[in-house]
C-alpha cells in the first residue's frame, strides 16, 4: 500500500509537470487558458496511461524473450559489459560477506561461475524486479477525468 501511494504521488507530480509544460506552450501560442489547460491535462493523461499500460504488459512477461535475447547477444559480443564480483552493490540486494543475494537461489558463485542463465531463471529474476502499474494508471485516470471536466467548461464558453 505504501509503494502504491508513493507511486501515485510521483505519477501525479510528473503529470502536473507535463500538464504545466503543455499549458505554457499553448498559452505562448495564443490559445485560450481553458483550451490550454484541457490540452495539458489530456496530454498528461495519455502519457501516464500509456506508460502504465506498457508497464502492465511488461509485468505479464510480454517482452521477456526479446529482452533475454538482447541481453545474451550483448553479453556475447561486448564482454566488457559483463558485471564482475566487484561491481555488485548492496543496493541491488547482494551481500558481499555472505556471497549470496537476497533473492532466493542466486548465489554470487552460481551467477558468475560461467554458467549461463537460462530463460526460465531470467524470467524468475525479472519477476522479482517488476513494479506495479497501479499508480500510473490511477494518476492517468485522474488527469483524464480532469481534462474532460475542463473540456466541458471550454465548450460552454
């Protein structure tokens, strides 16, 4: 619940910044205030709803095979991009003292022993890293409803 609240507030703030930028751009072009505000709110809602939808589709694993393939090709062609033991950080959930990650079943020795991670292991690892799209979708819905309200005001004037 706490993450959803934080995600919602950050999405609302990002939407407000987008709406303000579009509104300022439209006002500088000579459009009316109500039209500019409506456009800004609508653009913010489309951006947030689109990003939330893409995140929801990604959470279902739609891009896992493509991402795994790209990851494998890059590792094979550019070996300097491979991470070593010294590059692991505590922020990523790795404990240097114990030699194990916080994620179950991913020991440092196993991950960097030359064994290649298969697609199933990759999907399990990615599943633990996914973020919820709820905040983006809720914020996008709020901005869409606000844009409809401002559109109704604009049409009456």
